[in-house]
């Protein structure tokens, strides 16, 4: 009943977003997903990553069969597109991915028609897990459309002025990325775009025993990813920001204040609301890419060395990309880290039961996050004029939440109990 209720709520949410997108003359998440059954998908790697998540409930034989069927379907689609000269334009779709979607839909049909009892439930959960990742991407695209249409003014001037307290890190990172040339740009661009694929790799490690244990763990990375993607866009609506490359760079066109990023720092002056176009998403505050990369880092800590190294690399590279490409300000990054740790603490508390430590950590994280947004909005000029005071305070606020999470997480970890050795018994003569 719980899964059925969750499915009904999710379907109602998708339908509402579909109507909202149609209101603005654009297809919604349901339409875009249905199109990918036939047309070139927007993200082929994401579809295959979603199928990999679904396959955690299958046996190894079933996994090889599912992968073979997906690749075979993609080959057929490729040959048909080649025969009818239907070219896939770069940046608008991938020549593969339909097969993965077909396999997931086929597994859903098999679960309903050929499986019963716990086997049906487990397979449907696997399909639902994979499809949730895909639906989350489509939902996010629609959310971004809504933010650009419903928020005609943005708060970039407030955030840019407040960013002086941190030394304008986006401007510095932008010059560093520019100096690395095309190689550095391509590496960071790939890391930035394929963040969901990295998350799937960590999630696959966490879910590696689902097929044998016949159940999912109570908490894993996918849960955190989905909650971040659900809550984050709501904050975009409260605090709309487009980013330095648009508000202060060439990508903003005539809507930009000036072409300053990344070589000239913004002037310190009284900020104000600034109008912006109805195309650019207001998706900066907080930085959800930073939030997701932080979640990957956290969940990779219990994995093998290679996975831990990958999680650390993805976090560092994502921070470099978000700042170096001009998509975010330094203040966004701090807010994104606090945002993630608060959500992760809440989900962990739900998993293990709310206690005093969990309640205090979630309340403290929420209070710090709120204080950050309020200070960015109402104290940016004071922050810019006193950077040696507010800069360390911002870093200290973030570090305090990190410390609180690490400390509380150690309290939650099960402690090893030493085994008492039995005392030797005296021999009977």
C-alpha cells in the first residue's frame, strides 16, 4: 500500500508538471519520456545507468540477457535511422539509449504478467528505481522551465556582491579553467554532465547484494539524490539566480549587467533586482551539482579505495566545473554543501529513528542554510565591505555543519563489542 500510495503521488506530481509545461507551450516530463521510446533520447548514458540500477534485482544471467537485448534494440534503431537518413543532431540527443528504456518497460510488463508474490514486488521496485532516475531528469528540466517563466527578475547582483566576502572564487576559477585550455575544459565538462552516471556507480556498489538478499538497504545514495532534486527546485523559486556567466558574462547577451566574467570583478555597489530573459533557468541557489557531488562523496566513503578516490575526484572536479564555467558563485557552493548534509542527516534519522542528535543536527543545518540565504539577500553590501569578517564566518558556518554531521554520524555507527573469552575450567583429576 505504501508503494502504491507513493506511485499515485508521483504520478499526480508528473501530471501537474505536464500541465504546467503545456501552459508555457512546452512538452512536459511525461511527453518527453514517451518520445524517447521511439525518438533519439536526450541522454543515452543516463538511460543505460538507470537500466543498470534496475538490474540489481536480476541474476547475472538475466543481466546479460537484458544488456544484450538493450544493445540489440539500439542497433536496430541505429540502422533504421541510418536507412531513413534521420540524423541525430549533436547536443539534442544520443544515437543510443532507446534499448535501455525498452528493457526497463519490458521488465515492468514481465513483473505484472509473469511474476507473483515477492518476486513481482522486487522486480517492480527495481524498475521503479531505474525509472525514478530517468523521471527525475525530466522533472528537473520542466522545473527549470518553470523557474525561467515565473521569475522575471533575478537576485544575481545580491549574490555577486556577497561573493566579494569569499574573494570572488568563480572569477578566479574561470581564469584557471581558461588557462588549462581545451583539455581541462573537456574533462570538467564531462564530469559536470555525467554526474548522474557517477552516482549510479556508487549506488550499484551499495545495492550489489539486493539480488541475493531479496531486499533493498534501508538507505542508499539514490534516495538522497531524489530528495535533493525534489526540494532544491523549490528553493530556486524563492531565490532565483542565473549565475555569473549569464548575469556578468557574454552568455547573458543584452540582459547581462556587463561582460565582466571572468576577468573583471563586479563593482561593490548597492544591489537590486535585475530583469532577465524567459529562457535561462534560475538554478543557482543552492548549487545542486555541488549538493549531488557532496552526496556522492559521502556515500562513497564506505566503499573500496578506488570508489573513495572516485568520489573525492568527482567532488573536486564538480566544484571546479561549477565555478570555472561560471555557472555558480562561491556562495552557492557553501549553501549547496549545507543543504546536502541537512538532507542526508534527515534521511539517516528517518532510517534509524529520530533521536536527540538527529533532531539537533537537522535543525541546526536548516537554521544555517536559512541564515545563509537571508544574509545573501539582506546583508550583501556589508559582507563585501568587511570580507575579513564575513568570509571566515561563511566558511565557519559550513565547517560547523560538516563537523556536526561527522560527529553525529560517528555516534550512529554501530560499535564493535569485544567478545569475552571463556575462562579456562580446572581439569578434573
